[in-house]
């Protein structure tokens, strides 16, 4: 069963996700050559504390960072540390916060300076795939319509879709029902309804979709070492498509 949030719970999801988006924006603003991923993590911690939010990731199954920072061939779950960002890097930043009992979860991938044109295309395609998936998240549609939307956009551009990691329902817990794969045929799974809140997160690869986990037990990298891009919004299912909750106030 996919949980349905009450209007009051939806308001709280809007608040926690707005905070996550604000933190993400602050960290994005600090990404530049020479900065270490640990420095980005420290900034995120500061921005969360300022907003009386805490990291949803820190301590989650022992994860040691406040955010995930995944560079180039790293897909997701990169542990912040001494790695320095360089010109031409593709940096995925994933922010999860807890605010008044509700989780906010959002991610983006940024290009550092001028990057390889195909890598830029990968990034743009991930964003388009996310937009298509959000448009598919409307009441009356089926869950796998979201999955299919991502795969369609990715495949048309010749990119791979990671299969081992998926999006998820979200609320008081980071991972609620359902799991949301980024691939598959349309028209399958539960019917979507207003009040469902979902974290939709396409993970696309420049080459093969296969991934492996590094010895640190966290960092997911592409098996072929080619770059990946990861973008994520938390949305609420609506009649016209998903309402993006993880967005900074206008
Ligand atoms: Mg997520």
C-alpha cells in the first residue's frame, strides 16, 4: 500500500522539502575547482542547522556524511571526504533532511566549468527524464508510467539507466512504499492518487548501466568507469502531474 498523506502532512512535506532544496542550492553555489567534498558536506551541515533541520542521511545504516557527493563515475551514495573537485567534473549532490518529523530529499548534478559535450548531454537528459517522470506522476496513472517515462527519455538519447537503485515513496520515513524503478513498461503497478509523495530519481549512465559498490560499502560507481548523472525531486501526485515539493520558494 502506498501511504496517502493528509493535507496537513502534505504541508509538512512541503516545508521539509523546501528546506532540502534550499540546502542543495547553497551547496551547489559552493561547487568549484579545488573545493573538497568534505567542505561541501560541512557547508550542508551548517545550512541544515541554520534551518533547525538535520541530515536524514547521517547515521542512516551508518552513513558517515550529511549529504552524498558523487563525482563522475560515482553514481550515488558518495561519501564526502578529501577528494577535490576539478574542472570538467560532473558532481552529483544528494540532500536529505528531517524537519519536524518529515523527510525532504532532492538531488542534482552540476557540471564544473566546461565539460565534455556528451557529459553535458547526459546531464541535460537526466533533467529531461526527471521532468517527464514528474509529468507522468498524475492521479489515475499507474506507477510504472513514471518508470517508463524515465527510460524512454534516456534510451532515446542513447544513455543507460541504472537498475540496481530506484526512487521511493517518502514521508516520515525516507523509504516508504513503493519502490520506483527508472525503467520498465508503462501501465503496471498501483494506480497513483493525490496525497502520495514520491522521491523520483533518475540515474543515467553514459555507457553501460551496470554498477558496483566500492569497498567503502557505500559509493556506487559505474562498472565501466564512465560518468553518470543523478537528479531527484520529491513530488506530490496531483491531477495534472506531480507537484514538486523540493523547490525553493519563488
Ligand atoms: Mg532518494
